């Protein structure tokens, strides 16, 4: 069991991720934006942080830049909005994320990324499987 902080501003995605991770035996902490996420990180010192890139207050790249010097294991995720998410996910890897997930992703892709990060396997950003409609 790992302690995982999920920083995501979309309540539906946050709830789905919490369910998937909890069902896999992890203890999950939630934050709605980067500012709250950094505060929760300092409160709980999780084993892994999963952060969205585009959020109000402080964005995911701010979170990564602040946590990277602590050697925190971080997974970045983004749907990119109107932009190509791979550009931002490549930036996330460059600035210290261990793994990157393009939204939408499947539950199995999430668990695989979490397992790899927790095992210490740093993986270059690649497009993940797309969830079926």
C-alpha cells in the first residue's frame, strides 16, 4: 500500500482515480489545485504525487518544479484542452515527473504507471491507451 496524493481540479476524474487507486489498496489524498496539493504534500508526505497540468491557482508544472528537488515521485497527466497534451507532458518529464499520462487513460494504464513509479522505474512520456467511450 502506498500513500498517493492526487491533484486534479475535475471532480469526476478525481473521484474515478480515487476509486481505482483505493481498490488497488492505496491510501489516497485529494487536492483540487496546485496550491492545495502542495499543502497536502507537506501534511502527508505521500509516496507518489499524481498531478494534472492545467488547474487554477498553481498549475501542475509549478507543483513539479517545487517538488522535484525533494526527489518526490510524480506522475503528470493532461488532456491538454485545445492544445496537444504531449507537449506539456514532455515538459513535465523534463522538469522532474517520473511518468506522464495523456487523458483520457484507462484504469489499467493508471495502475501500470503507479506501479512503475513506485518501483522506481522512470519511463519517458508516451501516449497511453485511450479509454473507450
